[in-house]
C-alpha cells in the first residue's frame, strides 16, 4: 500500500542528526580526555559504490561514509558516527547517494549529496527499511523492509521526490537485497528462509516473478547486481568459510573473503567490489584484479573517569538490595520474597524470617488464593522441583520430580492446580490431587511466568513475537493460552511496545479477573481485560518510577512492586506509592585466621616466570606473603593450630575470570550447582554482562556472604536495548525519559557495569557511557566497536556477535578481522572479549566431557548437549570449524602483540559453563600461537586490569586477595592442566573439589523422595505450525550457538 511522507520529516531528522553530533562533541570536550588518531589501510566488511563516471567512490568503513578518488588515497569523512549509515548506493545521475541509517532507532532510507551535505530521511515508521538501490533513471529507490508486519521482508520502492511507497513483493519468504535491471522494469532480489538466501529472483511491477539463480547445497547467496547491458548477473556466494564473487554461476575473482555487498559494474565487463580487507576491481575478460589502496583516520576521544571503589575487606552489615520476586499475600498483610539464597516471609511493617536454608537454591514463591500455602521451586532434590509449604503448620510437600527443571509455579484460583515451566520454556499444568501433568504451551524462547485468569480457564504470560525470521528481534507481548485446548493469542501491551522483561514483570492477572498488570517502559501499567485476557481498553500507567515484579492483593485493589531495590505499594488506580520497609542485612564473608599452603610451583600471573617450592601464607582474605618453602614454618604453624595445606604436588595460579557470563539465562535451572561448577574449574571471579537485575544482585550478595557457594560475582542488570528485543533480560527502551529510568535503576542497584544491546541507538549509548562513567564509575560494553570507541566505550563483548546490521564491522563472514579492527583495538585502550563458541577441541580431550565435576554439577540436560558436542567433534569433519577458530585466535594474538587488551570469555551458560573457558585458553595456545602463560593472563591479570580491580585481583602478590587455584600438572607447560583443579581458594576460603560436588553427588539430593506423575497428552495447541514457527525451539537457536 503506498505511503506518502510528510515534508516536515526531512527537517525533523536533520535536526536530530545535528543534535546527535553536538552531543558527541560535548561528550568529547573534557580536558581530561585522551585523543588518539588511528589510521587504517584495510577495512572489515567495507562496502563501496562508484559515481556514474567511475571517478569517485563512496565507501562505508566502520559505520561511516567516506569519499575516495577512484585512484585511491586519503579517504575523506562524510558522515557522523551517530547517523550509523550503511550500504551506500550512488544515483545514476551522480547527484545523490542513498544509504540506510539507524539514527532514530529504526532503519530507514536516507539520501545525501556526494559531498555529505543535504542529508535527508526518505522513509519513516516502525518498520526496518534496508539495502537501498537506485533505479536506472534515479527517480526511485528499491529497498527491503518488514514494514508490512506480516512476518517477512519484502521489496518496496520509494519515489525519491515524494517519498510515496509501493510494495513489490509479498511472499511468505524473506525477500531482500534488491537490484534493478538496466531497463528499470524488474527488480532482482534474494529470496530465502531468514537470512539464508537460497535463490535470486526477479519481479516486475505487476508481480510476475522468475528465478535467476539457485544456491548450491550448503551455500548462501547475497547481493545480486546486474551488468549495464543486462547480460550478466553477479552475486556473492558463501559456503564453508569462503565468500566468493560469482558471475553467471562461475567464480569471477581470486579472493575468498568477498564482503556481502553488491558488486558495482563499472562497465559490462568490469566490477568494483570489496574483499580481503580492501577495494578491488576485476576485469572479467582479462581475468585480472587490482586494488584501490586507501587510508582513513579515526579520531578517538577517550575521556578519563574515576573508577568505582570496591571495598573487599569491610564486613560491616549492608542492606540487601537483591530482593527477588516479592509476592504479596492475598490479605495484603505479608510478603514472601527471595534474598540471600533463602525464601523469606515478612509481615508488612515487620522483620523478615527465613523459610528455607542453604546450601540449595529456592526461588519463585507464589501464594495460593486462600493465603495458606506457598508454592516454590528448589533444587534440594537434585534438580529444580516444586514444593508446597503450608505457612500455618509448616508442613511441606514435594509435588514434582520430573526429569528436567520445574520452576515459576502459579496457583489456579481453586488451589487444585499449579502451572509451571521447564528448562526448555514449555508451560505445563499439574493437578495436585492426581499428580497428572499436561503441557499446555510449546517450548518458547525464555517466556515470562504464567498467571491464571479468575475462572481458571486461561493463562497469561510474556512471550517473544519476532518480526521476521531474518532478524531475531521482536516485541515481548502478552500471550494468552486456553488451558484446555492450548490455543494461543498474542497481543501487544501497546503498539510497538514491549513488556519490560519476560521474567517477573508480568502480565499478572488481577484476582477479580478484570485487569492485567505489567511493567512497560519500566513503569507499572494496568490494562482492563475480559475473562479470556483480551484487552477491553488501553493500558493506564500508574507509576512513574523504575518498577519491577508486580503482584496483586487478593481484593485486586493494590499492587506491590520493586523500585530500585525498595518495596512499594500503590493503589490500582495509581497515586502516591507507599514504601514497604525490608529490614534485611548481610555481611561479606571473611575467613578468620591464617592458612599456610606449600605449593610445588606458583605462577603469579605477571610474566612467564614460575616459582618452585614456595609457601603461600594467607591471612583472612588476603595473601600475606609468598616465601620459599620451609618445613619448620609448617610445623610451627600446625603446632599453633593454624591450617596447613600440603599442595607440594600442585601448581598454584591466580583464580580464573569468567569475563562474559549471563548467569540467569539458565541460572533458574542450574540453581546452586552453577557457582560450585565454576569454582570446581578454577573460576573465582565471574562478571555478568547482563542479567535480570534483582537476580544478579541477589547472586552477588549470596556469593559474597557465603549464603550460596560461588565465585566473586560482578553484577549487572538487564542490558539496555532499543524498541525491538530478543532475550528476556534486555530492557526495550523507546523514550529518553525511559532511558533515564533505566540508568537510575542501574545506579540504585549498584551495577558493576552497564551493557547496551543490539538495538540501542548510538546517541543513547553515548549518554549511557557518560552516565555510567560520571555517576557510577563503572565500565560500559556492547556488541559494537564504533562509534562507541570514539567517545569512551570501554569494551566490546565479543570479537563479533549479533548486530542489527546483519553483518559485523569487526569480523567478516569468513571469520577474518582485518587491519582496521586490529589497529583500532590495539591503539584505543578499549578491550575486547573473545567468546569462541567452538566445540572442535573437545575431540582432542573427549574424556573432559565425562569429568566427575560435570557429572555432579552440570545439569543433566546440559550434560546431554555437551556430550553431543563432543561426539560431533569426534565424528564429523571439523576443518571449517577449526579454521574459524584459528582466525579468531589470530585476531586475539595480533591485538595482544600490538599492545591491546583481549580477554577470555564464554557467554555461558549459552556456551558450556566452565569447560568452554578452558577450551578458549587451549585454542589461544594451539591456534593463536600464544605461550600458555600469555593465554592464562587473558583469564587472570588482564580482566582484573580491564575491570578496574587489578590492585586486588588478577595476580598472586602479597597484599592481594587470596583467590588461588591449585591444579595438578603444569599449566605453564600445558595450558590444558589449568582444568585439573584439586583445590580452589576464593577470598581466603579453601574448597576441595569433593566439597564443592558433595550436595549434588549423593546425600540429600540423592535420597529425596520422588513423586509419581502421570503424563497426559499435550494440549492440541502445543503443536508448532508455520504461523507460529518461533514456537519451535530449534528455530530460535542462532547458528553460532548450536
């Protein structure tokens, strides 16, 4: 359907870009900023277009458009980094350059003059508009878009003069990357399932289609372009780590890493394109290729800022901020919540008392409608199961013991059933009287907790509805499910808005059945609904402060919620909220006395040197001295009652860092296992790079207090995202006012870092960087190198990962990071975290997967997946996988050698907990050429320095915290020995591996009584249909994460 733009849009967007530019300039204006100019001669995923006469080029290098003479030389910058332009295309008249840009938080089509002036936005709206290509007469621009909101990308055409839009394709497949035929009568495009192009087709204005090319088995097609005479078709073809330029079905150039952008026809037999880090011109007749050399200079302004101070020694009581999943009793007089590894019950206005004790993990408390019983989940039976506690008598009953995890219980109104969810994201209903279990919702990607309708016929929960298969993001919507049939219905909380998280933020049904409460834009809303959950009117905002985890009173008149670590109560109609005080405090655990350890070898983490036969003296939580071993000193210490440890057959190394984790992507299902598993593999510090905020803070407090066993935990809440989201713990942010709320919550909960995510626009990212530095003293990271690197962003969280562009500026499809990436990381001071997501090296140590630590502490279902990875590594060709891994390790080594900072991380539990970190270290040595000590520093000294705690952590030195791992073997000779952990000390407390395994290696977990269950057939609506393709969990797994 054609759409006419209003003329005022151009002026508004120009003002927006100007304001963004001024914002960047003001951010860079501080006198304490370091300014660095970095000149590059290569580009990673650089794109190029040429003027009609072929004399001038415009290239997209690192998200900036540059002009360059055809003969090469110095590139001149044309655009601001906050505009985020990409995929430039010169008009046939030579008067305009079209491009896509993300400046407003959605992709749209823009134009500018070739000198960078007269920047104009051509399209608008909530749809993403991408990949512009001028028509041969220059009056129209073809592009791909999901603006029809029918589940796929289509080809559209915009009139350059008026902005009027016409839709050219509407098939269910994704149709993208358009290219005009020379006569302007047809548009060629890529067609495929998601981002995998399987064919190149052409369509005319009447909708008549024809197929021009089909992908060979295992190949992906991209970016068609048609020669000026219409006789030849070029495209990019990717398979097995090789990306080639193909013309009429045959390879057309010698390069094997051709970037996935349209080749520009300079003549009927000459092509301009980008490959292997450069700009290339190939003469098809002569079979020759030349390079257009260039250089471009990036100015990096790195403001200085004062780091947050961590007090690792103070043991004074601290207020608990990690209050998780508070639930108001039906009579409104009591609150149950999770904190410090326990469930607590509190009279409103009274003191909390514990309902559960460690070492196991208890979570997700829920009141029965009559207020006499609590349902909750705990792993005290081995895996997470459901329990019902009578709060009057104290009697408790285990009500599930299924093979997986059961969490998020919700009582039916009559008290006879519990809805719950499993580790796969499926929702089930348990009949408490009979033990019968029935699945009512398919396994969804990270859904929210279920809530019952007043009549007990319907469940409501938060669920992701992706816009298309091509890009994974969508909105978190309200999903209602008929319990009997399994029929589902999605509805938005408001147009193009998401629920704030898919966790504890609703929807929550009022007991009277007339409303759903939920958090949107990080404030509390109430929406009137009918008996089935269908909206009966628009939602109304009832709070203006950061809000999470709402629950209703039984009379449906009040709502309890969390705001920046404080419990609050508000009337259903809104008004001034009241504070519900929670007097709960905790003390950091700090051992008393001394421990004297005789280590056969000790590597302090500072260089390649190893000390032999040493005594490590620990007093409290710090290292007092490292001395040559003396037997008499051990005898005296033992005689004085001090603890003496003989580790003379072991090597002591600094505690390892897991520098990139999202504990709570699977933490509910791991429970108390997770921290123990990390420690058992030598991880004494773990850094969250985004988690549900209150759960992350609870973890930090539980581990630090000793209430739950685990590493030193540096916490961060939900990553701040844009209008579209994917993960359940990303905060969809759509207004400046909401961004202020997100940052205020981060400060109040004392995050240890702030992460901005895939769809957050760079203008807001710059604001988040400034706030985190100046107001919180913490670092900021994202998936993007630039422009964040230019205004003080501290870290990139992968070598490359998901981006909103569909490609990365830091690594090609073939896995190569070129000179631009390596030079910028080496010179900027910004660090990068390598998360390899590669299982090939399990083939070199297949027994690693059957280690007793994993058998005890890994979840049974993740253990099955881990064995599957090992078996595939052993039985399938790993050539391509190993090549990808080698390329990442070459990048890591090159940046380190040039003076940059690279850290080892895993993204666990998305990748395997603990073992993935050790494979990362092994790959650095085997494929990156690092010495073992250099690899180990990426998980010890370097993260401590990058995260600002190197005065206390990262190396073994007198005065530093006693985080020490004792391993059998010599990891300085064979880095694989770093996994052979026998003892681990965190903050001066020494654990044996057997002690860590004990709670899940027999005892209470093994002897807990099982519950008999009868599995009923799943509700009919559980079956996955093409209309609900994302209900298939395999469809939601990214290829890199398989």
